[in-house]
C-alpha cells in the first residue's frame, strides 16, 4: 500500500525513476540455466525466462523438456553462487517463489541445479500436505527424510515426536516444529532442551515452549528473568510458586515492564507492582487495571518513560501538562493528543523540536501559518515537508523556507515582512494568488496595459450619439429579418428539388422492373 501511494502521489521524477527500476527488475528477460541432474557440469536446459515466473512454473517447463514430473524435482541454488548475484535465505527454492526474489537487482542471468526425488518421496510429500499425522505410520527411511518431516511439521508441530533421532537434534527442524506448536519442544533432543541460548531463541518464537524446558532451568530465577526479557509472555508459563512470589515479580518487572501483561490479576492492582512496570516500560500502561490508570503518578511515570504511553492515558486526555511531557519525550506522541492540543502552537512546537515528523499531526491552521511554519522548520528541518501547499507555492516564502531548512536563521523582521507579503497577495475571496519566479515579465504587463488603454481610446473615438445608435439598431434588425426570409425560401426550394429527384428515381426503378 505504501509503495502504491508513493507511485501515485509522489514526485514525478521519483515516479519515473521507480518505473525504470520496476521495468528493470520485473520486465527485462532473465537467462535461466538449469544444470544437468546427473551431477556433471553439462547444461541441461536454457530458458529466456520472465522474472515474474514462479519456481513451480519453471518446474513445469523442465517437465515439458525432460519428462520428469514437477513433484519429483528440486531446484537448488549452487553453493558457489556469488552473494552479489543472489539474494536468498537458503539454497532450496519453494514452488511459490518468484525468480525476481532470487536474483539481485540488475542481474540478467541465473543458474540453478536440478535434484531429483524418488517417486516414493514425492508421494509422501503430497501425503504430508493432506494428512501430516500419517508420519507416525511411515517407514524409518521416510521419518528420517528431512523434506518429508519438515512438510509434516509445517502442518502439525507435534509430529516432531515421530522424526528420527538425527532430525530431533537439528535446530532448524525443531524451530519449524515450535513455530507451529510450543509443546513440540518436549520432543527435541535432551541437548537442545538444555542449551540456554537455543531455549531463548525458542521462547522468542513461542512462549508456551518454556514449559518443555529442562526442570533445572525452569526453576532458575536468573534464567527465568532472561527468558521473560526475551518474551514477556513467558511469565505465564513459569512455575506457579514464582508467579505468586511478589518480590520475584517485582524483580522481573524491573527488567521487563511489559511482563505486566502476564502477571496474576491480583497483582495488577498493586500500586508498587504497577509503578515498577511502567517505570521500566511506559507501554505497560496498556495492561494496567482501569482503577490504577486514574492515578496521576502512574500515568506521568509511564509517559515520562515513553511518550507513546499517552495512547493509554484515557482519563488524562485534557491534561495539558501530561501532553507536554509526552511530546517532549516522543514528538510522535502528538498523534494521540486531542485535536485542541494539535492546534496549540506551544505543544506542537515542543513535539516538532523532538521529532520533525510531528508537524504532520499539526492542525491545518498551524501548517498554513507563515510564522509558525518558519519557527517549526528552525526547530527541526524535517518539519518543512509538512508545511501547507498554500505557503510553499508562494515563491518568497519557499525561498525563505529552503534557507531555514539549510540552517540559516531568519530575523523577526524578515518573518514579519513575509507575513505582510502573504497578507498582501490574498484575494478578496480568501484564495492565494500564486506568485512564482517564472511569472510574466514587467514588460509584458506594460504591453497589456497599453493595449487596454488603446482599446478604450478607440471606443471613445468610435462612439455614436444615442439616437443614431438606436436607428442603426433598427436597421440591423430589419436586415436580419430579410436574411432569415431568404434562407427559409432557399431551404424550401432545396426541399422541393430533393423531392423531385426522389420521384424521378422511383419512376426509373419502376420502368426497369417493367422492362
């Protein structure tokens, strides 16, 4: 959506640049070479491919050329491929991936290796897509097949329990299972369940997997705090005794305030617990009980830690002091302020000083105010991008704005002069008269005035007396009536002639029929 808005509404030069890059990336042909499946260095196939082709479509092309079914093909990126030519996360390619997502921008050729699957493996892969639980009935050779097991885990992570010992000890396979089901970590190898770094990686993906962690680590307070810092939702999966220990919860919240979302309900109304959480992370205010949000000390502590916590300060929407504290901490917090504060010059200027992009949230009155626009741009150059078009189309102001954005400071007298000029070019209906550097030259303006004066003199010289003018008008009317009668007569004659011609033609046709 953002890309479409840029293309539709962006600068014309930017649009043309994007169009060129789009054509270069997606419309230029790509020379595709598929290596021989026998493993030699010979070339199997060459295609002039479209970058919009999917890997699945390439497989259909290969099938048409050599007869191997598409489900028995694997297209791989050669291990020796240059990183500057390839942009991909793995050597194996999925059927729905585009060729344009494989090669780097500007690359016009791609070489892939073709590896063949057996008919049995292709059959099991298809079965895993439909019935992943059938893996438990598969022979040992299939349960040790990495591709087949990964396909089953994509559908049901619990199927990790039926994978071979080699696969349950492989980190990538276990992560695929945990992503689908946290309980799948129970079936990982003992070594992985005791690996502290790997456990933290697992709980980032799925906090429920913490319940499958080895008991010695689950009850280790230091490691529990690390796990909660990695994913605050882990707090709901720690042993019940730890969850009910108020001092331990305070210790956890002092390291990760967002863990307040998983704290027991009775502790969310504890003033000290809540204050500790919002001081560590202001956004924890979202998870504070409603009665605690009415406490100004808690709300101010949250906003001072993170200005965007203003979004959750429902009972303080009209508190100017709180809004000022929020925008001074994070200028973009202005988006959560009431409309009245977005029209307050002091509040908006404080927000813009912290973040120039906050000018986008200012009221239409402020972004159209000459003096405020200059002051905001002096506070932060990025604010110039959001000044109203009405001001930016006025050439003297646009020049002054560029100077200010470049770091030059305007004096109060210069700003007053600009304001007076803007007021002077306002038309009676309130619209801005656009003045550009390339406006009509003074000479042209003098010529137009001379022509107007000459026209007025000619009118004066050619003027007639009122009575003479009236008689002339009557004569003109009589002549017009005469011309109208003549035109009507000519039209009648033309109609008669056309009717006679039609009669003659009909008589001729009858004579021909009789003959």
